[in-house]
């Protein structure tokens, strides 16, 4: 398999995907719009490699070699010769459309265009390209170096070959894949966590139980590693509000209608760990 990867977006997800791919032997170009974003992304990758080296999970030589396979740039043209391109930018369809339109004209014929979206239908993203059969969802999980899952999403026109290439890429980075055969908004994982978070937030909002007790019920009763409200704080209440809103808009299914509490928390800036306050104080 060809081994040139371009990752568009150097945030938490994009830099994580770049990190595991460079470590797996891919030549990686990491692209973002500002030098500052790239610096944050590459600093995060270096710090993560250092942690793995300190824990004995990676040799210093392998970490150095992986960094040597990584190039950061603000130039989207750097993706032109990539075999696989993964878009990992903000969850807004217009932003993704702009990137995919440009990439479609830019990348070589055999390349596959993947999106790390967690909720937007792949068919909608692929619709602005001349190669919808070469567009696929590769939904990684945060933090990418630690989480084993990659959700592969088949758009309405995604070819078997594209899906197979996406699987090969994800598995080469050490991930285990599940396949979403029908391109519903939110796929499998975001639908499940959204339904759980929405219900948990409603129970909390209406005073049925405390956030701690709702999370404890899921941990001890269902064997979840983390409860839904703690997960919302980790992921970002704003991000989950956006995802559930996308699914609700697409499906008109009431169980995905975000409770008012989540909207007010986002209005107030209480969006979880990154702000110091969400369903919990951090």
C-alpha cells in the first residue's frame, strides 16, 4: 500500500491522526491555516511521543524517526501527491465542502478522500466532488493515540475498493474498525453516545438524580469506563450539542433533541474540561 498521507486540520483529532500514522511508517503532511495552529499540533505530538518514550512504550529512536516523517505546512497544495487525505476540521458542512471541493481538483486520481466527521453524512460531503466513490468516513476517537476504534463510514456512492483502502490505512495505525453500511447522521457511535448524553442530561436537568449518580449508574450498572455526563465534559458540551443538533436536524427523531440545559451551558461557556466547568467542576 502507498504510504503518503495528508491530514487537513492540526487540532486535537488531526494531530492525533498524524501522530499515529507517522509512528506507523506513513509520510505525513499536516496542514492547517495558521503557523500557530501547526505549532500547537506538532508540540502536542512531540509531547505525546515523549510520554510514550518515558513509559517505555516507544523507543527514542522510533519517536525521532516518526517526527522525521512528519511535515507541517499551511499550503493545501502539499496534499497533491497524497494517497490518502483525511480531513479533520470543524464540524460544519460549509467548511468541509470548501476543503473537499479544493482537494477534488488537487489530489491525484487514485487518492481517497476521507473525513473524520463524527455526525455529518459522508454522502453530503462527497456530493461536492467529482469522485464520490472515492470519499469515505474514517471516524477516529479522542485521544487518537489511546483509543482503539475507527468507525468506517460508507457514503451512498463509496466503492468497496475505497472502503478496503480506508480499512487498510486505519488498521495500519493499530486501530480496530467497525463499518457503517448505511450513511445515517451520527453513524453508530455518535448516535449511541448522543442518545445516552441527551437522556442523562434530561434526568439531571429535571432533578431525578445528581450527575455523579447518573454516571455511577452507567459505570457500575453497565460496565462503562466513563459515565455519559463525564464523557460530555471530556468531549466538550458544545461539541456534543452540535453533534446531537446535526442528528436531530437530519432524523427529526425527538430522542436527539438536545435539552435546554445543554444549550444554556454552552451559552454560558460551561463546556466541560476545557473551560473548567461543565456538568462537573474541573
